[in-house]
């Protein structure tokens, strides 16, 4: 089973430091990850993302290879992107 959206269950993972949701069909990840205030490492490779914004301020590493990104905020550009 593949994720298609950033599910509500992810909101409850407030103490998570590392999250890999690669190889799914997620199209949008706006706002859901803000609730994960301790998240430092996020891998969303090989999805169908077309925009990326509102990431948690604690994030230090982001990997979004193999997506369809068209809109990226300045906050995202300031991260170490692989």
C-alpha cells in the first residue's frame, strides 16, 4: 500500500526525528509536517510532489529526488537538499 497524502496519523508523531516516506504517490506535503516539531531528517524521494512548503523549522536535511516539483519556498531552499 502506498501513501497518497500526508495522512493525519503523521500529526501524532511529534517526537519523530527521522522520517522516510519515499517511493509513494504523495502529491502534496504542505503543513502536515509542521506538527512534527522535532523532525530533523525528511526523505520524500520518488513521489509525485509538485510543491513543497511549510516544513518544520527543526528540519536540517531534506531529500526530494525524483519528484515533479514546480513550487518551492525560500525556506526549503535554505535547507541542505540532496
